[in-house]
C-alpha cells in the first residue's frame, strides 16, 4: 500500500510517495530526472522489488514537478528542495540511501555527505551532455562522500559505462539500454530482463551496505 505526503520546501511543495517495507531496515529515497517523473520504469521497478527485501522506497517528486512545470530549475534550486525534504525521509529513524536518476542522481551526489546519507544510488548518471564529453560531471560523482553505486545503460548518450573514470564506487551496466533504460528489439535481453538487472544489482548492493 502506497502513501503520499506533501512536504513544504523553500523551492515549493515536494511530494513523497512511500512504498513501505513491512520490516524496514533502511529507506531508499530516490528522485526523478529533469525531463520526467517518478513514473520512470527504473524507479517503478525498484519501488516494486525492494520492499520485500526490507527496503522502504520513497519516490520523491521535486517541487517543480509537483507544480506542473515542464522544465527543471537550476541545480542550486534542486539541491534546496532535496535538503529541505530530507527530514521527512529520515523521520523513521532508519538509515537513508539517497538516490535519483539523471539530474536526480546529481542532486543525491552533491548533497549526500552533508545530509549524512548511508549511500548514494546513481541511476543513469549524466556524466556529460550528449556529444560533449569534455563537459564532465565526474567530480560530483567522485565527491559524493558515501558508498555509491552507478547503474548505467550500455548505450547511454550521457555517458557509456566505459567512459566513467576510476573511483571508489560500483558500476553496473545494463546492456543495450539507453538513458531511460529502454532496450531495443535487437537486444539480447528483454525489457523485463533489463529491469531485473537493475533491481537485482541494487538489492544486492543495499544488502551489503555497512549500516
């Protein structure tokens, strides 16, 4: 059973949709990207797969999305919203892993250390704008300051797995997948199998975190 709540922040009202575990040992608070919402296939797959493993999933909608706007604001505004809703995901007294896809992954990386996140889950981390590898955002990822897992599509134009620098983080490749983890018909795995790669790897990583 899901439960939604509105959280006031300095950037506007955010919304958290909870997918609770019966006997939760931690919370995964995960947000969307700059061009979509919590209906993203990877976020929905995690919300379905993780609660049976003892992980409550909090799907976070940033204020701009709740307000019905089509474009995300500047990174500083995204960070403000995330910081101010953090007490709501931490209120249960459990360790909280900060997560997000694309722009949401960048927010999680930038704020993890100051918020005391137990880990960072970066889904489709936008290492660089498409076709602009010189505009690297690697410092955000490398500076997260918490155990980090990157889950990246093998054909992501924002950064293929082989483009990522060495660092103290885990990296899981979803073969053939694009930035939204969609796989083409020519792929040797189905869309369901691609999502299983995501949920399986994230579940195993969360189980191994030193909480």
